[in-house]
C-alpha cells in the first residue's frame, strides 16, 4: 500500500510523533524511552529557545492510516554560520523495516532542505549537543542511556542505501570503577592543586549550586566549541537547561574544579546513577508511577553511573585537571557501591577525551554514527 507523508502541524499530532518511538520499541530489552513531555518541549517552537536560530519540520509516515515512521528536519543557522556550511539536519528518526517507508521519509526531509536552500543534510543530530545525536551502529546488545537513543540494526542499512555516508563516529565506554584512587591520579592531583591554585568544589544543598549553574554551561561552550557540529548555547538556552537539569542532580556526584583566586570553573563532571531501567519502567511518563521509579534509581541501590558531562577549559586541558575530577569521584562512587561508569558518546577523533581512560579497566561497547549526504538542485 502507498505511503502517505504528513507534516506535523499541531500538538496533538506532535504527541503521536513522540509516542511512535515508544510504541515501536515497546518491550525491547535495550531501548530506553525518553519522557514524552521532555521531547515535546524540545520540538515545540514556543518552548525551546533553540528556535531563536533554528527552524524545523516534522513528518509522520502512514500506511493504511497507521503510523509506520517519523523524521524531523532541522536547520541550525548558528551552526551553519560557525562551520561555514549550508546543511540541514535529520533527527528523531524511526521507521519500520520497510524500504518504501524510509525512502519516503528521507525524500520528504531532503525536499524540504533543498527548498530552504541547503546543499547537504547530516544526522542524526538535534538542535544542540544536549539533544540525542548519532545512530547506533555497533553494540545492539547493550542497554541504552538517558542521553542516547537505541536503533534497530536495519536503520543503518536503510540510510546507507539512500546514499548517506559516514561523517563522524562517537564511541562509548564502560569503565570499571577502581576501589581506591590510582596512585598516579593521587600524585598528579596533589601537584595540580598547588601548581595552578585550584580547589575541588562540592555541594550539600541545591541552593548552593545555583550560583555556579551558568558557569557550568559557559564552560561547556568553551570546552566543546571545537567539536563536530557544535552550536554555542545562548544565554536564553543556558537558562532553559539550568531549569531543566539542575534540580535533578545528585549533588555528591557533581564535581567542579575552580580557581581559588576568582572562583572560576575550569573543570567539571556531572554524573548520575543510571536511569535507564527506571525509564524503561516509566514508559515515557512520570504519571502515575514514573517519578517513583526515577527517585528509586537516583537514591536507591544502583551499581552503574552515567558520566553525562565532563569538560575542562581549553587552557587547562592536558594539565591534570581530569585527574582531579577522578581524585574526587572515585572514593565517593566506591563508597556508595557503584561498580561501573558509562561514558557519554565521545568523538572517535577526540583523542584528548579518550586518553583519560588509559589507566582504567575500560571496554568500548557502543558506537554511534553521523551520516551526511550532499543534495542536488539546492536553490
């Protein structure tokens, strides 16, 4: 039967767009569903401040009045200006294992990109680096995380058949947390603290971290600016993410490295107990019991940590600041009972980031990929 492509134009249809991912993967042991409300906020023009410099379109694919696929097209004008390109992005992509469905979805988003004057399309990418990015291409037998998306193996086959080629890969690692601080990290940390006039900043109450919240995201901008596809966060976006993320932090698992002279944040690590299994139980909603599952994961027994954000100011990179972060976190994680830590996706070309795991027992267990396709007849 013919595939019908329909543009999402209202919140009711947008909810169907978001829920399709949850329905497609229902009961899958490795897929971790996001929260429906959070994803809708990301995609709504009246909610997400990224729309100050982005535009997007969402499509649903129907067969016989049944949703069989979805895709979003995004143009981040700020990123295009930064990287001197005219590319659209595709993201939020899911489809059944049917070549006709995937072809219709990508044809629609490519046509939109050409009409907007774009000469290439890359993805999966979101509006910013804090959105999901990269298609899972290896590690299909591994549980996903809150910060990533799962995808069936056939996705990459369909996308490759449609003319898309690899642009970048991200690697993910599973790190065994040592019971004690490695002597190398202890020695380096003691030297670095004195040599650069630094200190480790910890928090006991949420109100104590609020004065540092904007500093955290400004460091994020500085540390991640040179990396693939990065789009600098605006003050409005920083305020948006502060309200979204700061209240959910488990404070003993937040480590800041600051200068003693002016209290500037030069390094940071934000980690959380893994919420993957809790999100599977929640099934996309905090109501009626989803919030209970998440609270239990945050404060109950859990042997897995997710390393959501790690960053160091460029002028302090390769100076041992990462050792300071581990110097603080390892004893805390060991005492609480965490055995493993899972990294966020790290660009395979980011040798600085990956070199920090050299002294740990670490396993590369997942890979994600961004694809690119040049478009013809761009206006």
